C-alpha cells in the first residue's frame, strides 16, 4: 500500500522531530544553490576539469562550492560519526519491520527496501530514477541540472558528474533533509584514473596484463571514492574494429577474449571484494551493446550486425563483467537492426537480465531516453520514458523524462507501478550494497581526499603500467638510446603537451600533474647531454602550417639523435571524435620526411588514441614506439623505454591498417570462399594495396629476441569434460632480460558455422633472463571451442582444431587435436 504524500509527510515529520530532539537532524536553512548552467557554457565533450575553466563553465554558486568548500555542519558529522546512520533514521521513521543491518546482509536489505518502498510516493520513486548532471561532464545538450533543492524535494536519486568530499557531503546532507532521507549515488566517468591518471584503456590493454589493469582500477577507485564518488561509468568494454571511431581509445581493442579479461579485471579493481568498503566504487559495463559497430566509424551511428556477430564478438566482454559481479550496465546510444538500445527489451531484460542473471542497475546514457524521439520510435517524451522503462533502463541520465512524464503514464495505466517499483528497488539495492544507508558520508572524506590523491605509491604504479603499455613497432638497432649522447633533439608539440599525456576521459586529472616526454627525457639523460626542443609540427586536422620546420631542422642538424613525437592530441579521440581518415594530422608526416632525409638517427614516438595508418613511417623511420596516451607518468615511462631502463613488452590489442580503406580489418576474420592469393586474380584482396595489415593484432617487439617452440599437447584428442593442456617452451635468445607475451589461438577446421581463421583463447606474460627457457601451459576445455550456433546458443562440434601459439597473431607455430564425441552441451 502506498501512503499519500500527506500521510508520508506527517510520519516523516514525527521522525524528524524525534531525531531533532536528540540533536541529530540539523535545522533547515541549508544553502539552496541553484545549479543551472548558464547557456553557452557547455564544456567540450570528454573534457574533464583540466580542460575547462571552472569559473566560466559553472554558475557562481557551484563554483563557490568548489573553490570555497563548505564543511559539513558539526551536528551532522556527529550524527554520522556517532554511528547513527541514514538507515537508523529511516528505520525509526518506518517502524518495524525496517531495521538496520550490515550492507552484506541481503535478506535484511530486501526487508528494508520493501519497507522503504511502501512508504514512497510515486514522485519519490521516480525521483530515485532521475539522474541530473552536476558540475562536470556534460557530453550532450544541457537539458537539466540538479542541485540541493532537487535533492531535498526528492527529485534526484543520483548525480552525474559531481565529486569533491565537501560538495558530495553537502548533497548527502540535502538528501537527509528530504522526506525519506534516502542517500544519493554520485556517478562519474573514472575511466583510467581519477587524479592519478593511468594509460588510456587501449594502452592498458596493450600491456596484456590484467593484474596491472586491476591495480590501476583499484587505485582509481580508492582515489575517486575519497572524493565522494560512489559509482564509475567504467569499464567501457565495447569491442572496436573501426579506428575511425574515436571511442576505440576507451576500450580494450578488437578482441572479445582479451576484452573480456580486461573487463573482468577492471570490475575487480573498481569494486574490490566489498562494495561497501569506503575505497571501492560501483562499476558500469558500457555501452550495452555493440556501440563500437557504428557504421562508418561515426559516433552515435546506426549498428546493423547479425545476431551471431552480436553474441560472438560484442557481448562476451559484457558477460565477463556480469560474471565478475559488475553493479551496473549502461545502455548504448546506438540502435541495432532498427531497435535503439534504450528501448531494447529483448537485449536488456532478455539477454542481460534473464539469460545472464544480471541483478544490478541499468543506467541510460546521457539523454539516451530523450533520444528515443530522435531515433523515431517515440512520438512524445512520455512514450520515450515508457519505452525506456519497459526495456529495463532503470535510471534516466539527464533527460528528466522519467521524473516529469512517467507520472501521467502510471496514472493512465500505460505503465504498471510494479515496473517503476522494480527499477526503484534496483537503485535502492545499489545504495544499500555501497553501504550508503549505513553511512551516506563514508565516501566523502576530506582528509582521505588529501592524503589519497597523487600519492608517491600511486604515481609509481602509474609509471609501471605506462612502461608496460607501449608497443615497440620497429627498431633497426637504434634503440635503446645512450643516455650520454652529446645532443638529443626532441621535436613535435606533443612532446611538450602535458594535457595530451592524460588522453581523453581524464577524470579529474590535471595537466599540471602530467610529466611530458620532453621532461622525461631531460630527467633521464646525463647532465652533459644537451636536449634541444623544437615544436616543429602540431597535430591539426587539415593543418598546413610549416612555420615551425626551420627551427626543428636546425635542432635536428645539431643532434646526435632525434626523438620525433607525433600523432594526435587528446581531443582527437574519445567521444564525438571520429575521423574519416586515420593518418597523421596536418604537416607532421612532412616534417618526419624532412628529418628522415637528413640521415640522423631517428626515433618516432607515436602519441595517439587510435591505430594510425602510417605506412611511410613503417618503411622509412628507423624506430617507432607506439605510446598511446600514458597518463601522468608518460614522460618518465617513455624515457625508461627509450634509454633501455625498461625493455618494452606491449602487444597491439588492435590491428593497424595500412590505409583507411581496409577498415574494418581484424585478425579473426573469416577465410571466405576465395582467400587472398596474390597469384590468383579472382580472390579476396585489393587491386592496389596488400590485404594484410600494417601491423597485426598481438604484435610488439622487444630489445631482446624470443623463441616460442611448437606447441605440445597433453593428448591428441579431447572429449567434453577433458582439460587438454598445451605446452610451449619460451626462450630468451637475446642479451637482455625481457618479457614475452605468449599467445594461444584456436581454429575450428570444419563446423556448421564458418569459423574465423583463428581466435585468441589464452595468453601469458613470461619474464625471462637472457638464455633462460620457461615452459608455459595453457589449459583448454570445450568452453574454449564453443561458438554461437545456428540455433542461437553456444555449442561445440566434434572434429579437428588447429592450435597456434606464438608471439603475435601471425608469428605462430601450430599443431592439431581432435575433439571427439562432441554432441553439444
Ligand atoms: C556519454 C558517454 O557515452 C558515456 O560513456 C558517459 O559515461 C556519459 N556521457 C556520462 O558522462
């Protein structure tokens, strides 16, 4: 039974009076700062605070809250510190059977939530489903803003883009002053670090080191949670096979297996073992689903893929995140086959919730509910809201449609209130699981915010991960450089671009905290070495300005070695940053050609958020180091590799095309009926370009050399239920210690659905001293042999499988085994 608004108020008033008498509820009259952003002040997409001018992008009231944080009133701190929690207050108000229990006690949680729900008005319920944006992170039209007044009125259950211990405390206080005192969730895009910015996810994936990725997410969660963040909109687990799409930078590349490993690692890192711990945050697997399949690589664009491609390629990382216990999933902006994801009940309620057993929250993307009108499946905001809620989207980020338009839909019977209740319960459960009912202030800790930000240990971790995330693409015996060279010329504006070190989606990271490549090199070389910097060329799309060339060439002529840093700025990838070409922007290639013509030893360091097609460099530059965007410790990490303090070990998590016309190009393609054959005209290839990539998936060099033996099998046959072990010997055949990433691929030779030429099914990082050999084992079960069958389920079929093991997707040795008696699961 629902109480009327009046009845609820009087109960609440009684409870408030009760607590007021013991001094636990502060007097009314808190600041009610307006949160409306002035028109025309929308920050650039992807821009975190480091790229904004807070004074110009925030209204005065909010800016004041950030620059002059107001500490929580003492009486309320006392309330939290004294062990009296939001749950106490609610329990007292509701009376039995509501009671307080530990966050981990799910039976109590359900009883508590049922009690709470029974006290909520429809408006309060829809308030819980409404997520207004706060200070930061507009990534679309500013159609609403939220602040304390909305919270007090029960119109907001969570916020997008707020952080700061003091400000989030202040909003939680406002929540305490709402009728039911329900605490808020604070969501933020903590993608690859909060203040201590780590390598962008594509770079992290290049490490092929899930443990390192888990650690970076753990640190990001610890930092962000101290600043009040309870919920991150990460990991982004979209498979991306079109480097024109700017968001390729945010994910783990093209492969479902590697992507699943990274997705699970990130979820573990963000959420830890205990979501209610004050140093963990709820993670979000996004964007559900197939957002990376956007036609033409154009962001937000239509996706039209087969069900098999959806299940075999795009969904596995989401499934991995769900199996790892991810707390929330974000719906994607795309449509698949005519159904926008925000209205896609069969995928959200069906596959995600029913088939996979996901019990968490589904949040819309920014104005995703509103956009159902533009997609052309809703004629009114009300219809959009109904479609979204019915499809299983619980929280309406930014549109404000659930709050405003669903009351009429419920009143008219178009939406059963049970649908609303289901979504509200999911929101309340998340709050319970995060421990917010027990203590809404647990994440907003101004002391921890100071002590847990940019700590030396975290900076060390950022440098270590950055070292592992670079991929050495070419080295004609020029690297590593000596530290005692007479003169090094460092050329390219990116070498001195601290903001670009951070990459897109840099959370609350600040450019001032990033160490550039130029600084890193200066710190690394001997005091006798002269480092001359010249800007030379700046990445500008369509840029033609060569004014910096003469100065750069003067520096080059004086130098014993040249480090040329070229690529893209951080704003050239990320959301709404698609490119129709994937070459080096502007005059950078022209500068590279001039420098190369001098014959000076040349090392090209690429900084970029997507694979770049650079065939000229591949042929002519003596050395190329792919560094992506490596975060606050980019400079020292790049210098570590350039000067040989660290031996590079990264491998490409994406195929690098020779030209934009090859897109999509990925390693696990089909054989076709006419596989490419240079000697046969009527085969699948191009007239004027090789069909092979510039650099294959899994490729990456080292300063040493490795030999990976032919694979040995524990048995020539496998039966369902068996574990077949593949063993290979890996030897460091060079003179330096190094790490090889050994990769195992499988190929199903004949089956009822055309098989990819090979599919990654295992990898291991192996550290080896010079001359050392280690044997690596890969266990295989039928799960590794399964495919999405003709009858739309995962199956396996008997027959021969080829096992490939090696150091990239093309540099492999093989053997075969027979799967016998595989009659299906
Ligand atoms: C839009 C992006 O698509 C999504 O990834 C992000 O989490 C939200 N904006 C919130 O910033």
